[in-house]
């Protein structure tokens, strides 16, 4: 007989069903989640501004709403929010000791929607320096580690969100993504993570490519969270109306045109175990009736290097604006990366900026012939936790994002799902990208692949 799941491991959909039936109370659930955090947090370091007292008060208020019939869409569900998504009264350090710690005046749009839906936001989660790393390395936060293997990174920049989800700190974790920052850690931690259609979730401080989305253990939970946090907000001029499409895992896959991208054409070579796992996922789609065809690389070295140059100058400008004493606190690897920004000409920077449009055009061309692009999330499995970059070279910081960053620039939704395991037991993620506004279809396909893939028990470090 299998042991009963801990309350901290229940999905959001299961929790809501049990709350509705009166079989569980949000008060019981948050106590179990907080106990899990207390047990594992010294090892994985996923939280920032953990608020047990506030969480208990919110859970008691939720319990009353369930009793009087006024519960919201996520009432009583434990949720974490990434550090750079503002919550009223909590400073937003952006992962760096260089930030002046000033409490946020108000909730960002996504956090506000979660509260309106009755979710219990019990903690923020960690991120690396300025969100510019795919690791948990930070001068402000403790080093976040991967629950599947504490010697490995959880990924980034939604490092704490991914580690918390894999470790069972409740079911819903909200992250941000500007080059793969939801999908990379989700892939390396065995999760479902979606970067939605650009604007689907109001950011509050919009920027090309920047998106907010959930990291969860199931596609159904990701769909639920996305439906709650999506929608227009006047603080974000790029934001869109809420999602109206309903989520289903029962999709018609027969006849679906799937482009299989196993070679990004640039960056780190794809590990054979990653290629094998994603190829197996493609075979499962083909067996279900999809038409799967290999495609050549979508982006070029010029595109990736151009983006590097533009972001390098943008980051250099932000750091140069800091007082000298705070500038010295920025992570040395970031300072080394931006140190060459002054060598770039205006033409270099403009060309770099133009590569966002070039990537968008390249992705759109593929979708003129295909319904889905299936690829690895990353060319490698999780790398050592102490490294800021998988290359361990600040002058080559983007060699691992060639599969993820095109969809930030093209604004297409892309989700991850676990499809295999390395020889050492690390998760391997596949990425599913679809045309604009088909976010729920991407999650439905993730659910299909999840239902046909090998499952392992969640880690207990």
C-alpha cells in the first residue's frame, strides 16, 4: 500500500476539490507546507521574505470564506511569488546586494490577482543577480540548489520558484521569463513551466520579451494559475484581455503538424541523453497521429550574439547609474560581462536590438508550416550549483538559451514538461511552442506527454 501524500504535495486542483467538499481546511494545508519549508529550506534555500504569521492569518480568512460560500478561484491554495514580482510592503532586491531595500508600495498585477482569488501567498522566492543568470548565484540570496541533486543548480532566474515546486512547498509558484527564466529551471527540476503569450499576464514594468507565468508539478495546475493571473492591467500597456480558452488534456493530436528541433544551430552542443529524451517524446506524438518532421535551426549566431550585445549595454547602463559603493556590490561575473559594453558602437547596439525582430520573424516563418515546435528546453541537464553560467565564462553567458530565447522575442507561448532522465537521475525537459494565444493547447500537449512519460517520486533532499 502506497503512503498517503502529504498535504504539501497535493495539487491545486485537488486542494480546491477537497476544500469544496469540506474534507480539508486551508489552515491544515498551510501548516503542512510551512513544516516542509522548515525541514528542507536549510538545504535548498528557495525562499525570500517567508511570512508564516501572515500565511496563517490568510489561511484562517480563507477557511471562513469556504464556510460562508464566498471563496475565490484559488482560495486557500498556497502560492509563492518570485522576488522581482512586487508584493506590498516587501523590498524587491532583484537578487543583488547592490539594490537599496525599499518596501514595495503595492502589489504587482499578478500578485494582486492571486490575492483577489484568495490564494495564500506565504513567501517570495529567490532569484540570481538582476535575473541575468540561469542559476541561483546571487550576492543577496543564499545559493539556491536543485532538490533532485543538491550539488546542481535549480536553474534561473526563477531559481527559488523551481526549487520550491520540486520540493513540495505547495502547488503553485509564479516566476518570470525574459530568455528562458521559467522554462530552464522548470526543465532542470522536472516541472511544467509556461512562458505565456507576451502580454497575457500583465507585468507592470513591461519590456520586450519579459513574461510572467507559473511553475507547477502538473499542466492542470499551470493552466489554473495562468487563467487567474492573466488579464489587462493599466500599469502595463502591453497587457491583453484574460484567457478565455479552457484547458483540456484531451486534445486531438491526430494530424497535428509538429516541427522537431533537435539542433539549435548555435550555443552548447545537445547532450545525447537530452536528444534521446526529446526524440522519444516526438515518437509518442507521432504514435498518437501527429505528423512529425525535423527542421533546421531557427536562429543564427548573429542573432544570439546581437542580443548579447544589446542586453550587455542595457545592463551596463543600469549598473553605471548606481552609486559607486553599490556598484561595487554587483556580482563580479556580471561586472565582467558588462565591462566590454563601452567597446560597442551605436551601430553594434542597434544591430543587437534588431535581432529581437529577426528572431520573431524566424519563428513566425516556422509557424506558417507547423502547429507545434518541439525541442529540448536546454541542451544540457542541470550544471553545478556554484557556477553563474554553465560555460563558467561571463563573456559567453547565452550559450545555453538558444532553444528558449526565440519565443521571448517572438512573443509566442512555450511550455516545458519532463520527458526523461539522465543517467545520474536528473530531469530532462522538452519545450512545446505554439502559435500566439494558444497557451492552453501548449499545456494540453504537456499533459499528454506527462501522462506517457516515466514518473519518479518527487525528491526529498
